């Protein structure tokens, strides 16, 4: 269990950092927020992988993914976060 938590934190940090670097715009996320973004992205990537391939159907739809799935899931999660909070949009008067 402890190994899985360390795995999530490390993958979360890497995936969250790469997602923030790839998606243009300024984010005011802290290191903890970046890790959380990556962890959420890992589960989003695992869900998308399950929906698309039905691989590992015994594990169910709620599972963590590898680094590539985590990065892709983090990008999706960051875009959804920005859409919900309204960040990244400039209002022109």
C-alpha cells in the first residue's frame, strides 16, 4: 500500500508538471496542487484507457494508469479545471 502511494505521488508530480508545461496559460497551482492534478490525471487516464480498450476489465474502470496515460489524463483534467473555474479566458470590453 505504501509503495502505491509513493508511486501516485511521484507519477502525479511528473505528470502534473508536464501537463502544466504543455497546456499554455498561467496556473497558480502549488506543488501540492500539481501533484493532485497528476494523481487525478492518472485516474482519468486509467478510466479513458478502460473505456477505449476494455483492457484489464477485471480491475474495473477506476484504476491508475502509467506515465503516458497519467500525462494525457492530467492534460484533460487541467483543461476541465480551467473550463470550470473560468481561468485562461480573457474578457475583452
